[in-house]
């Protein structure tokens, strides 16, 4: 091969690489806010979900209200929750996912009161654990409450009833 042919081939390859890099950069700057490697549109929006508990209140032996604050930079919607006792027995509900009215939606810095029910107060809950071991909140015990957003991010809080 002659030198001129190799020079033209090298320039063509470098041009192709530059074009691909430019396309990737352009894709990353589009409204999706990310580069969709799989082509499935599963990119998360720019920003983060961050949820804090400001306070809670025990309403009954099977009902607790959490005051949750979105301290992240994007709106979030709650989809499910689970409550665990110290032995690992748990109540779980995906009630917000399965009803026509979605779970609480919080805009950035928004606060929402979220009612968490267990036992006989929760028709949409499923129970996992020792039979009868955790049917209600017991005074002076610690419980772990985990809420899950529509983007499948989990936030865990500890309460003492």
C-alpha cells in the first residue's frame, strides 16, 4: 500500500470517530438529561430524590402518620411502604401503586402527611413473620418504616411508638 492511501484511510477513520463522539455528546445534552445506552428510554431525570421525616404521630395501635419532606431537587410520588419490628416481622403495602389515586406527591421542599397502617387497619397489606407476633404497634418499641417512590428509591425511617 502506498503512503497516500494510508493517510486518506487514517483521516477517514479519525473523522468517523469524531462524528460518533459528537453524536454521543449531543445525545447527552438532550432533554432526557442522560445518554440512553440501552435505547429503552429508562433514563432518570436530572436531579435527585431525597426524603426526610420531619415528625411522626401515633394515631392508634395500627395507624401512624409521618410528616415527610422532599429535600431533593425533583418531585417524587410515593408508591409503597413496609413496616418492620425488631424481630424482622413486617407489614407491606403497595396500595398507592394499585389504586386510581396515586400516593402522596411531593414537590421539592414540599411536606406531606403520610398515613401508615398495619394489622386490621390495612386491608391492602401483606404480613410476613411469626403468626400474631406483630399485629399492632406496641408502646416504647422501635419500628423501621420504609417508603418506596415511583422511581423505586427507598427511604428508611425509625420511629418509637
